[in-house]
């Protein structure tokens, strides 16, 4: 089975954790593993951290890969991130991938009380330090953000006490320069605010970075996707998705700095995002959601009849995406699993196409 990238399209899901129901999350991930899902990813905002749930799931699974999607760089020391990654890699039998991102000033400064300065430099240096520490080398680093050991103090360069490991590192990036950095240094990319119909706004920058580092774009696992829902009544699937996009564009940033809104602008929706932001800041939230075009929702997700969803799978594949990261719709666990199972069948069919 091949795709245009020469390898089968893989599937990734989230932990499925809702209402702190850990038993259901464990069932969800075990069933996803049984269905052939390649990886499960945890996230963190200002509630649960991204690492601890994976430790719980590592003991419940045997083959599915486990990834942080994402750990927020700047809120932990790079050495602490390396220690967490080494622990999870060991506990999972080398099934762990480290997803990192800069997050944004609202979370970094508003929740963690840490200055959101030089985020790209901080993220790059974090990746370098994690790789040094995880590889078993003595940790000595002199960068613009981090100096290890601190100069002039009693500290000495140390070597990790855990077995050396090569841990895949994924970056969640949005802006052109950070996307190029992803192409230079990362093993994978975790997309957001992404429409495969306008993939060039992202993938071309990643390719530039890859070429700069003497790499091939095919070496990088590109992950993107959205909600999956099956129905003959497509019109009924669209409105419930619009408030989430309005929140992303209006609330996940400031008028001066919103990486998500800027990503949609680069995909041709500049006028829409500006109008949505204006309404959001005026606290006219319902009106902001109503401004989201139907095509905006359809291009960002996999919605409709099986034939429509299958066509969207092809669109992601043809855009260069190598792992389809999905959120199967359903009111109950059984319904979500049924949606996931149906999607897996369609992916197998697309992977079998010449």
C-alpha cells in the first residue's frame, strides 16, 4: 500500500479524556490500538499536564505510540523535559514521542508567570538541549536563553543517569520562520489551524527549512486533521463546529498577536478573521461564530457521507500529510469508536489506491 509520499497514511487520536473519566480514556486508547491507530497524543493548556496521562496509558497499552501534543516550552527547564521524555520512553518500551510548542503569551505569562520572550529561540535551544541530555552526552550548552551549567557557579556539567535514547521530537508551529525551523530540526510537525486545501501556507515553509538542513521533506512526519463525523445531513454537521473556530480566532491571542488567526489569514481568510476578532472583542460571540463560512468548517475537518470523508482523506494525503490526526465524533464512547472504525476502513481503502 502506498501514497503519494510512498508510505501508508497513519492515524493518530487524542487521549479521549473527558470529565476526568480515566477508565473510559483507557478503554478508548486500547480500542484505538486494536483498530490499528498508530499514535495517541495528550495535550496541556491550564488543567492537566501532557506527560502524566501518558504514563497512565503506557501501562494500559503495548503497541500504540504515545506523544505529548504538546509540552509547553519555557514552563519547564529543558533538562526537566529531557528527564520526563526519558522516563516515558522507558515506561512505554520506546513508544514515546516528545511534542513541544511555544504556546502563547496568554498561557505562558497568564498561567505560568513566565515571560513570553524569544519563543522560537527558546524552542530551538530546548530541542538541542533535550537531544544532548537524552543521548547520554555530558550536558554543556551555551545559548542565548540557556547557559548550562550556569557560568561562574558551583555547578558542573552532568550526564543523564538514564540509558541514552533517541527520542523523536515533534514541533507544533504556525508562523513561517518557526515552520522553517521545524523543517530544519524536527522529526515531525503537529499542525493546527490547518486546511489541506491551502497546505502550501505551511508545508512549503517546512520544506524550505528541510532543504536548508540538507534533509528531505519525506523525513518529517506531518500530522494534521480534524473532527470526523458521518452523516447524510451535512448541513447539520457544520453549525456545531463554528463556535470553536470563533474561540480560536478571537480568544487564543490578543489583537496584536494571535498566531492562529494569522495562520488562517495566510490561507486566504484574512477578512473573515479580522471581522470575527472584532466581534469577539466586542463580546458579540454568537455573531462571531455565525461569520465563520461553511467552507471554513468543511475544509478543516472530515465531515459528511463516507464518500465525502474518503475524498477529504485523499486531500490530506495529496497535501503531503503523513499522519491523519482525528477527533472522531460521537455522544458516547461506543459511537466514537464506531466512527473511528469506519474511518480506519476508509483509510485502508485510500492507502490501497495506486
